[in-house]
C-alpha cells in the first residue's frame, strides 16, 4: 500500500535516506544550498529550525523515480519511468472518485481575515536573482470551466506579501488553459487552492496530467487503492485533501496581472512572466504542520518529476514515428541538466536504405506532442543503429564520434520557432535544429561491428569471488 506524507518521511529516515538538520538555517539561499549538497548524496532533508519561522521544512523526497515508486508501495530499485507510466495509465482507466468527509487534519487550524499571514510560512528563496520566495511543492487545485472537473497540478507559486501570491500556469499547462478560458468567458475571478505537503499518490497524480474530463483526485484514488478523503474549502467552492499539511485558499483576480519571477528554472537560467494576483482568503493547516519544498532549477528532484512528463511525451513521439516507419525500434527523449533549455531525441532503427534516417529526422521534428510541435522544444535528433544503447549518454556520444562521415549525414533546419525557454533565439523567436544520422553504412556494416565479450551480461563478479 502507498504511504501517506508523514509515514513516507518516517520510512526514509528509517532507511537512512533522510538526514535531520538541527542547526538553524536561513530560508533565503542557505536552505537551498544545504538541499543541493544533500541531493549530491541522494539524501532527503528535514530542517528542524528555520530562521524566523516556527514550521519545519522537508525537501528532496523524490530525487529519482524509484523513490516515488517506493512511496507508492513498490521496490525502489525495481521501479522506473515505464512502470510509473503503466501504473498511471491503469489508474486513469479505472478512476476512483474522492470521498467527501466532514473534517480532517488539514482543518485543525483555520485562519481567515486578519489572521492570514503567508510570511509565517518558511518559504525558501533558492537562487541569487530570484524575485522572492517560492512555494515549489504546492499542488494547485482549480475547476476547469469547460468540464466542471477539478484539475490538480504542481505549479510554481511566488509569495508577494502577507496575503498575495501568483501561481504561474504556462500556455501549455492545464492551469494556463483554465486561466485563459475563465478570462475568455468574461469572469473577473476564480477560486484556487494550493495544497502543500500532500500524500505521495496526490503528488504523483498531479504531475502525471490526467485527461481534461478526469480529475487527478480520481487517479490518486485508484493509485491509493481507496478514495482520497477530501473536505470542503472554507472560503472557496473547491474540495481539498483532508490529510494535507497546509492549504492556501484564494481568489484569482484574472485581470490584475503582475510580474512573476525571475526564478531559477530547470534550464539553469532565470525565467519570468506575468501572472494574475491571487488574494489568500484562508490558510488551513495541521496543528503542527510540516512544509514541503522541492529544490528548483537544474536539481535532481526537479528533474525526476519533470521526466514524468517527459516519459509521456516520449511515448507520443515513439508511437507517431512507428506509425510511419516500421524500421523505427525505440526512442529516448532526453530532458536533463546537460540539455540546458532544450531537449534531445535519440532514435534507434533498423534502416532499409541510406535515405531513411534523414526522413525519420525530418518527420520527428514535425510531429506534434500535445500542445507543441516537437521542433519547438527538441534541439537535436540523433538516429543510431540498434547496437547503440539510446539510454546510455556515453554510448550515444561514442556513435556520434565514430559514425559521422560528413555533412551529408546531417540535417540542418534554420529559423524554427522555439518555446519560451530557449535563450539563444533570434529577435523573431527562432533558432536552428540539428539532426544527425550516425547509423552504419549498409554496404560496410561488417567494418563497424562492435567488439563484444560473449556472455558478458550473464557474468557476475560475486559468482567468482564468493
């Protein structure tokens, strides 16, 4: 069975995967720096004393997908993105709606009116040019005006004062579409809640993006094995998870947009935007709550969660290519700190002629992946033979250095419209795309036969030393 928020933290501590920091830390920069060092050792952190605050902070819980698998009740070392993808798809196919209850831990303390003060919360500021403190592990809850279904998602949330926040929903996000629809329908405000410190099944569902006609609450219930218990909001027409540590309830002023950011993003650069002001009308929390945070920027936990989305994009792209090319065997969409502001796609195939890899490259760039074309966010596509491990960066690099004879095997596509994260675009918002065919020449395959030790995959050193 899956763990809840607190029991999972207890499990990590028992298994020596979490460290406690008893020394007081400053939420501005210092807390983030300690989290970064802890990530280097694969450790989550529980900060017992945060300067100027009375609420402890926990971070680094899900630094790899296996850790999220552990929280969902699986063996960490045996759980990968494919397993998560299949698990969520199964949950989507048999949703379990939530059960509304009268009260829960999140309602132990309810603050409204003059008692609302977000500055009591230990919200970190991570990077030196960040525009302010950011809630990074908050699950936003909003109602889709087209379907009347509750949408859950993890969106960056900037604190602008004692009673104001912004929750940024990009143009390609579900929340961004909800904002847009509300504005187009002429509404001036909408209800929104931000749940901080949710059970793992809720966080997993929130980052997995259910179809528009299905609430992530229903997906979470299926992952949980029983319905998620929810309670009515105090000041909003929304339901919130009853077991959550802290919930912020607020009203989105759709027409009152302010600058949001800058904030250190996954790319390693800063990003900023505009977003509607949200006035907080109530803060509900446990008697002694714990505040969860996720280290932003190019950090391990951030990328572990980002790559849940990446896995789904990868599947969409692979299915699109296989529908057009029988020779395509697999694809690996790489979204990692090493790719900076863009992504890389590696495709393995058993080509039938020398033209086919370049045809695959051009087709892949022109595929659609959700709300964006592939060429908007993929900078480079590399096509390899099946003897190259597309999930091993060193193996892919070996192929590019040893199997690229000349420019004829390259595809250069200039002036492609990029998404907002790419910093090197020209004034018109475009940049170059690069494709590389590093497959073996058909007429000379034997020359490119790789050196291989027979039966190596069956040999284990412990069998010879024990």
